[in-house]
C-alpha cells in the first residue's frame, strides 16, 4: 500500500500561477457550471466552449463568454474537459486535439478515457485530473457554504514542468482543497470508481432487495416494507451517521437494542461475505486489466445495456416499487430534468438548520 498525500488550502499560499491564463470549460452541465463559477469567484478568467444549445445559453446568462469548442481551445491555456465519457473521444479528436496549444493543461474529472488509452494527449501539455467526490450541484453548494468536499487529484504528465503547481491552484479555485484532496492517478481513480459501481453496487442492492422478498413471503404489505426500509428516509440518517462518525461510532448513535441486534447478528453473515468477496475480486481484476473498458466500448454491449435497462423497471422489484410508489401517491420524478441550483437564501437556511441539528447527532436516540 502506497503512502497517501492529502493536500489542503494551506499547501497553496496563492494562485498567482494562473495569473494571465484563460481557463476554458468544455461542457456546462451541473459539474462544469459549478466548477466554472467557483473558479471565476476566485478571480480566474474563465470562458466556456459548448455547442449551441440550452447549456450554452445558461453559460451566457451566467455572464461567461461562450465560444464554439475549437475557438475556446485556441484561446485557452487550461482546458477542463467536462463532457460525458461516452462522447469525449469523438469531441477530442475533432474539436480539441487539432487546436490544442503546446504548453496547455488538459484537465479531466474522471480518468476513464486516459486510463485505458482511448485518449492519448501530446507529450508537451500538462495532463491533470481533478475529480470531486461530489455531484455537480453539491460542488457549488459546498463551495458557497464553506463546507467543502473531498477530491481526488493527480498529474498524468508534466509537459510544462509546472503541472503540480497548476493542479493545486486549479483545485483550490474550484473548492477542492477546503476539505482535502487526495493525490491519486488516472488509473487508480478509474478502477476505484468502476469497482464501487460494479463490486459494491450490485452487492448492496441485492442485500437490500432480498430481505424485502422474505418479508413479502411473511405476509407484510409491500407498502410497509418500502416505507420502513427506503421511503421513510431513515436509512439516509443512518448513512449520514456513518459518514460523520465512522461505522462503529455511527452504530453507537442508535439505541442499545439496535446496536446489539446489529453487532450480534453480523457474524452469521460471515460465510456470505466471504462468497461475495470471491465474486468481487475477479470483477476488480477485470476492471484493472482493461477488460470491462473493452467490453463497454463494443456496439453489442450498448445494445445489451438498452435491453437490460428496459426490463429492469418492468419486472421483479422494479415493477413492485412502481406499484407501491403509485399506491402511496408519491410524485413522479423526471430523471432528465435539470437540477436547480440552490439560492443564496436556501444555502444560508440549510446551514442554519444543519447547525441546529448537530447536537442531535451526538447523542443516542433514547
């Protein structure tokens, strides 16, 4: 296991290395918008490169100069490539690489295309990763309320000899040093991200759904089960406790009976956990070796994905969940709707509520 380096704002006395530089954000979704606004608030000259669409209109409304992507690349000294991984390669080949200046810095928020060599930048540029461990809207909110968020950062190549200094200044500018930025690399960040999705995600969702099947067989109504396990939001507070205090201390915030039930029954799952581990290890190795990346890039995989996604919400648990949510008159959610940004008043109010509730997290329920 390697030594871990964590950077904080005290590691960057000033951001003068960015003086006179133009920073272009390619893509202006929630992540791009948040980071662009944060960096501009630090006094950095930021422009936006985007196709002519609603995102570009939003950038204009936010007061940014906007350009077609090739023109933004020509003007920029630093480029944040914050468009989806699936289209990055094509956009890079046609609209970025031909216009990329020697000595520029190219910044990614996710290492996938670099880690598996789908994009290979020229050697005379700085290649950087700044990967917030936070959704886009949270990047802006945590910056404005001073809470900060964790980031993974690293230098992929040092074309100018100043890549590390530029990396830290940019990370500070987007708000990634307030809580702490852990030094990593493109491959490590990608493997960790993909394994969390493929190793932890299926295991945790299965461990959630299987008990529901047992309770249904026992005759308990589906509405009661989903309210108890998901819809009440109780699980959110449990995970918040684990986040704030750690796994064991988080459990200690529960009443004694709950603690005893959890701790005394955990050992009964030991065999299952070993079996899960034997499934997860090959998944991790497959990701590390590039097998998953090769699989995902195939056209047949994209077709298979559409089929899986279509049936996921129409059979088994997906169908049951839809029925229960309708029975409980829960509002339908448009998954494709843009997430609105919190107003300054909403952020201040949220911070006030958070402070009032902090004492409740320090003591057991009863």
